[in-house]
C-alpha cells in the first residue's frame, strides 16, 4: 500500500493522470469500506490517508478549472 501522496507529486500530473488517480483512490476507498465492515481492515489509518488524497486531487482539479475559466 502506498503512503499519502505529497501535493508536489500531484501538481506535476496532467488532468488525465489526476482523473485516473482519483478513480483508483475511489476504488481503494470502496474496498477499504468493505474491509472495515467485515472487520478485515489491516491499517485503519489508510482510510484517512485515501480520503485526504481524494480531497487533494479534487482541490487541485477545482483550482485548475477556475484558473482556466478566469483566462
């Protein structure tokens, strides 16, 4: 399992790469929720890390969208 993604790594990615990463994180979040429901979760802290990574990506996408529309 990967650690939380630093913001500097996300800034260098393209919009398509961010969307792909967001999809992967959402799938992982879904799987983590199932593991938590069945008491098979090995690292409960990973749920929080994934949630924060999703928020980072969405924030970056929103910033890019607003910057593009401001031009």
